């Protein structure tokens, strides 16, 4: 809390003792002014600054604690308060306007450290260490010349100045001037007649207080409360040193007051106990909750809520450490001027249109902590108050020391006991909320909490707890004793089994409870044993007794018979199972009866486990057999063999062992669904010599599947690169079930053309040439190089040429399969040209280069090699020979290639010779 220093130093405004100090300056006859520290509490003073600077008026800036002194009318000087002796005062670097006598010897400081001055030309505001200067405006002309240099700025919006009386009046007055508009002023206070006021000093003991220290000519000090207009005598300071007298008989005094707290506290402040009378020396409140006190106020009668910005935005109050759950809470009487929002352990105060900070103070003063727990937890409670204004907050804490002691005698009770009950602790009847370590008072002076119905008396028993300081609390237990019902059972008795013992009781208004569950008052006892009887009357009192019945010795006949465990044994029309005992009484003529006991023992039923494949393939059989051997077998199929081979279905086997006992077991055989599929085959074509196969639309069987084609396995069911032939397919599922199939990949042959390779015709005329197509129908025909060629039908084409020509004829069917034939179309001219059709460029120096044989009259113009699809792979304009390499110098693979030779014939006509060359390794 920023106001810690305030609350420690300052007392309440209207207390007799004042822990405030002020400073005054006195003019010394030897020249200069001295500054004294005045203690208003004990009327003492001490010299603080022995300084000879001219200028009597000074102010004290807060926080930095600087004296600021007026020096002539143009400068301000300042120095730290603790170092003013022997240190040169620092002059402000700011030179005030020398043409305007603005100061007139009156200055004071506000809480932010700005210096305010008043003079004949108005009011100004300045920051001494900087060049900041602000002129606030002129004064009203009617008071301008009547104001003195004695001024005070209390931290509000008014600047106060002392108004000297005009002759013949002797009444001093106080003028309040609006700092925002200095032309606005008011009469703030009129002093008593004949009180000669020397100076006024602003008093800063806490935020929001409007008070002044008034110093008179007779060295008397008064306190003026500006809010209530009350003038109160404080003390008299006796300056005996004659150096400080003036010619008029009154000392030349000017005072100033330090801010005794952090002025920022005045932004937002909340104090739960201004005068610290509760013992909390900060801004909080302390109280102790003693004895059985169930509540406490959370502030003293002088809480303070203040902000320079006006009414608070909100105040939150929180119980930080509730220790008794819902039994403790904050209680608030509603106020019409404050809005409240309640929580489990907190309250929020919000302003209404009529709320002031005084409204908040009133409601805080009425706020209570309440604890209705029967035994409150002894520990401090902390209640936090947070005041908010303009995003600024201040916090105060109320500390409640829950001390007690808390005395609770517990609850009253009326109790009835039976005289034969055991002793009890009466503390158990006080409830869960009583204070221990009290004492008891009962009939005949009984002081123990242990009550024994068998020896103690009925009456009133009182529990008392407390002390002489906090008082005593009492609880009353009224006890009534009841007699229990009385009866007596017979002595222990011996009887024969067939001779019952009869008892009958007559106890009215009572219930009977036998140890074997019987509730009758009349009974015949035929079974030996220990019998207990509890009789309870209408008051709940009871009495208990017991006796024992035994049988006389009798003959017992015991034997054992054996049956299969899944069979029963019949005795006198009743069926007995394995493990049961047959009991029967054989009547005696002259003695007690004989007891017959027959134990029925079971022979274990043979255990049976059937073994078989329970999941089989379609049309398969499963072999079922038992896990071990038996004497006899009977299957649900009527077979009596040990094992059977069956198809899918449910089967049961019943077996008989060597003891004649039977057992059975069942098993179910399930058949997998038939595997269904489809085969898709891609047959070879003229462009691709291989086919492919895929297995599709699989269903049935058990996933996953595996596939085999001619013994080769696959996980995908897709087989490619299949040569023509017959293929066998096997599909196997997870359980090993399989289906078989086969498919053939057809052998597809290329298109084949039968045509003479040398055709002699008349040059320049159209000729129809017939050909034969094998393995297909010719749909397209073209030549390399192009020529006047036209397909007339599937076995005839038309051609026209002028001279001998070699053409590569390319025939194609509708599937794109082709066959190429080199044909030499010869005219009747003589020619001496030969073209080899095979060579082997393998480096053996034999037939490594292909070259044509040309007549002496032919001239070569260019030479080209094409593959069977017409792609140019070699070209030479100079030589008509080829070593089997392409134009990039790489060897070409074996195969059939087409050559084109451009020549000039002996008639100097261009001719083109085309043929095929077979390249082998």
C-alpha cells in the first residue's frame, strides 16, 4: 500500500495530538532568511537551513523532498531538504519573464511537484528543474491588489491567498481562487476580528483533507478545517531569540508543509481505519473475535475512500481464507445509494447515479463478517478490499483474529434406558458440536459422563462448559429407566428324538425372538441344540436366556452307495443326487429310535473331448474321433465305431466307461463357401508377342488367397509375359481349399504379303498389280519413298512410273499389323546395278560393310538407311556404304533395314533405288 508512510505518521484530523511538522522561514536581522522545522505536536522547533539567499517565500516539493525557494522575481532555487546547510542552492535554468512581476513572493507546491505562483498578473505553474512553464490566467481586477504573498495550495482545485484588511477594519479573510480559471474566486473563510494572521500553511496529512495551519502575530498556531469551517487552536511557538523580531513587533514568517505520504495515493486510496485505533498501522483494520462472538465489523468508524478522479468505479470485498465453509460469510445491509453484487465469499460495490465516496465509506462501516459455526476455527481471517478508479487500484486488508474461546455445551436430549443395559458415555448424546473438557452434574452428586443403567439413577444430568470470563453454557439430558421383561427357560434337558419338549410363555406387550428365527410364544422342541430367547417389551427393554437340548444315545446305522454323478438314487419316493445323505428313523419299540444314514457317492462321469477339423473345404470330409478310449460308442449317426468320417454338420457322441457311466460331447463341422472367380486373358497381337492373364471377381473361400500358374506362385492373381500355349491355374484359400482351371494363349501371326520383288512394266503408264495377303486383310498401303500408288482392293493396287524405281511397299491391316516388301519396278532400259541383301558387321573382316554395285554410268547423290517403321537411322551424302552403325556411331541391333539410294542414271535423270538389308551378328 502506497499510503503506508501516511498512516504511520498521521493521526486523525480531529485528534488532540497532531504528528504533523511544518517549516517556516524567519528573517534574521543580520540579513537573509533561516528555515526552521516546527513540531506542532510538542510545540518545539529546530534550525534546518541557515541560509542567506534573498527571498523569504519557499515551497516543498513532495517525494523528492526538495526545498524550492523564490529568488528575486525571475529565478527559482532548490536543494534537498537534508542538505540545505552549507550547500549552494541550485538555480533553475529557466529565466522567468523579467517584464512581468508574476510572483509577488507567493509560491506553493502541488502533490505532483509543480510549483504554483500567484502575483499581480495572475497564476502560473512551473516545474523548477525543467523549462516547463504554464500561465493559467489573470486574476479578477477587484482582488488583484488586495492579495498578500501568503498563499497555500491544498491539493484540490483552489489556490488560497490571505486577504489583508483595509483600514479601519482588522478582519483578515481567506480567498479561494479557481486554478483552472483564476478570474473566478470566492470568500473561503473570515477570521475572528482582531486575529492578526501572519501566514497560512497548507497541511497534508492525508488525501482529500482541506485544512490549513494559521500562524498569528502572537506566534500562535491554529488548524483551519476548510470543509467544516472550524478553526482550532493547536499550540504556541516561543521564539526568544531577538534576532528574529521585526520593527512592527511581529515576526516576518512564511511557512510550507511537506507531503507526509506518497502523493500518488491520492489517485486512489482506501483506508479502513484512518486513525489506526484498531492497532493496524497500515491502511487496514484489526479486530479480535472473543468468546462466543459471532460477528465483527470490518472497519473502524472512520474508513476513508478517496480519489482525485472522483467517485470509485467499484470496490470488491473478498473473504480470502474461509475455514468454516458456509457457516462464515460477509453480511451487508443494502444501501439505496450503492449497488451490490453478492458472491459466496465476496461482495462487489458499484456506484449508482447518487453514489459518492462517502456512500462507499458508510456501507463499508456497516459491513460485517459473520460466523454461525457452532465451534469456529481459531485462526486469523483476512478480508481484502480493492478500490478501482480509472484502471488504478488500491488495496486494504481487514484482519480478524478469531480467538474464542468458544463454548458450546451441545444439544439437550431425552433418553430412556433399560436397567439391564450396559454403561454408556453421555457425551455421545450432546451432538457433534459440543466443547470438550466440561463437567457433569447429576442426581446424588454424580459428576462422571459414564452412565450405568444397572447402578445409576434416573433424572436430569447437566453438562456445563465455559469460564468466568466468557460465561458458561449448559446442556440437559433427561434419563428415564425402564424394567426389562423377566422370564426363565428350563434347565438343559435330554430327550429322545421322537419325544418333543413343549414350552409356553405369557408376557404381554412383548415380542419373542428365538435364536433359530422363531417368534412364537408356544414351541415344541424336537431337534437338539442350544436355544436362546430374547424378549423385548414396548419400551425396547429386553431380557435374554438360553438352554440346551440333547438326545439320549441312540443306534446309528451308516452305509454308502455309489451312483454315476449324472444319475439319481431313489429312496422312499424321493430322488437323491451325488453327495446327498439319506437319513431315516427306524422306530424302536422299547428305546429311542435308530438313526439310519446312507451316503450317496457319485462316480465321475467320463470326460470326453472330440477332435476333428471343424472347417473343411467344399465336398471334403472330416474325421472325428474321441481323445481317449471307452467301452462303448454311439454316434448321432447311429454308428458305433470309435471314429467316423463326415461332411459338414453337427454330431454327438455318447460313450460308456468301465463303470457303466455315460458321457457325451458334440462338435460342429462347417464347410467353407465355394470359391467363385472369373478369368480374363489378354491375347498377343502383332505388336506384342506375349499375352497376360488375371483372376477377378473372387468370392467364397477364406481370405487370403494364393495363386499358381503352371506351378509358379503369385499373391496378386495377375500373370503377364505369357507366351502362346496352354496354362493350368490353381487358386488356394487360407484353409488350403483349391479350385483348378486352364486357359490358352493364342499364337498370333503377323500379316504376310506374297508379291514378286521385280516387276517390269512400261514406263509412264498406269498398271494394276495383284498380290496375295496371308493371315489378314490389307486395308492400307504406302511406299517409301512416296509414289503414285493407290490400293484398289484387298489384293490389288495401281501404280505409275516413268523410270526404274525401287520402292519399299508397306501393307497394313485394320489392327495395325504390317508387312514390308522391297519391290523393284523395272522399265525396259538396260541397267547394271546390284544390291546385296545381307551382311554381318561383327569385326571378323568378312562381309563387315554393305555396299551396292553400280554401273559405271551411275552417279551417287545420297544414301539413307531406315528401320522397318520408317525411322531414319543413317544418312550419307558422300558414300553408298554402311558399317551397321547409326549417325551417332552406335551399333544397331540385328534385323531388317531399308536402304534408299538417290542416283543419276546414264540419261542424267534422277532415280531412287530402295531395298531391304538384313543385318546379322
